[in-house]
């Protein structure tokens, strides 16, 4: 299937990047156009997030599951709208095509386009209107990320990055798991005494766990059917202890080996689901959606 044929495909298609690379190798112009269209889709998604953030939410639409599936819907809408074209992709394509042409004329056509600098810096010089598009996209994304999400990411980005070095799982995926399991830290597993269990990753006690436990009602899936049942979960003395235990769990189970060696975060999410981390059949898709909300993590030490 060509890039053009898949232009309005599934927004969470984790194989899309590989197809884009393959297409760019066979037909550079078509690959360039599709890369520009994907950027336009990201911009449109930011606009949709900003618009939804301005709409008052009722109790029926403010729960985490509704918000998650709304984000998935917005991603798909953005993909579909970008396939029809809104003008930004055309500007991007012209700017990048001019850059490629200049490189070929100087005998550097075998070098990566804009390899040594930000593509935003180069495109703003060639298409003055692009800078305005960029500012709108960035401001839309910033306003769409709620304060509790921002606080969660800033507070736990450092521990997630340390856990990445220990476990091999990408930090943004580790943070997405913690966000999904705790609704961005707002719904914690409580110990028997009512205090925070610091169990950020929904890790069950298991037969080998020697520490404190707590019994809570949780949702498990049998096939595609959700069922409520009580399970024992681990209790930790701190969030750092939870991150350490998560890393040990990932390192110690052969079923998670593919997650430790995956090519990117999306593939690692799929590998965790296939390794049995959660019974939810849509677990990987939800993680990918959460990672899209998180975006880039803060640089360690800043």
C-alpha cells in the first residue's frame, strides 16, 4: 500500500513510520508530502485539544476513561482532516522541497535534509507564514495539557528516566503507565489504613512478595469482558521504591524482554501487553494515547 492510499488510515498505526521511511526511500517526493501531512495532523490534534479544553465538563464526561477515548477520537479526526488538506502541509512540502533542491544543486543530495539544524528554523526562513503556524500549534498544545497533567509529568519525569536506565523501557512509556494506572496521580491505591500505597504501576502482590499488601476492587478482563474482582496489591514506602520495584519486575521476567529491546515506545507498549502486563486488550493503545498527551519529557537536571 502506498503512502497516498494510507493517508486517512488509523491514527495509532504503529507501523506507519516504517511505511513512511520505506516510501521515502522509493519516492522521496511522496515521502516528503506524507511527512508534511503527518505534521499537519499533529497540529490539528493540538487545535482540537485546545478547543475541548475550553468546553466546561460535566461529571458524566470528566472521568479518565471518557477523556482517554475522546483523545483517541481527536487523533482519528485529525488524521482524517489532514488527509483532505488544510494548507499547512502544502507550505511545509514547498519549504522542504526547496531545501532538498538546494542540497542537490550543491552536490549534497545524499545528506539528510536539515540534519544539522531544527527544521523549524530553516522553514521559517523559506516560508514566513510558517512561524505563525508554529506558534499557534505550540500554544494550543500547552493550553490543552491540564495543570494536573503538567504537575504529574514534572514531578515524576526524573524517576521515570532513572527507571529507564535500570529497566530498558522508555521513560515516556513508564510515565504513561503510571499516569494510566493512577489517572495522573488522582486515583491512588490505598493501603488498609487508608494511606497512599505509592503503587503507581498497579503491581499485584503475587506469591513471592514479602512486603505490605492491600486488597482493593479492580477491573480485570476475561477475553473482552470487563469484570470487577478483589486483588491484593503491593504497598511501597515511597514512589521511588515503586519505580525501583517496577524496574526489577521488568528486568526479571523473560516475557518483557521484547519491551526492553523495542525500537520505539509504541512497540515497547505493544510488547508489554503481549508479555501479559495487563489483561485489558486495549492496554497498548491507551498507553500510546497517553504518551501523545505527555509529549517530550523535561531534560534531566533542568
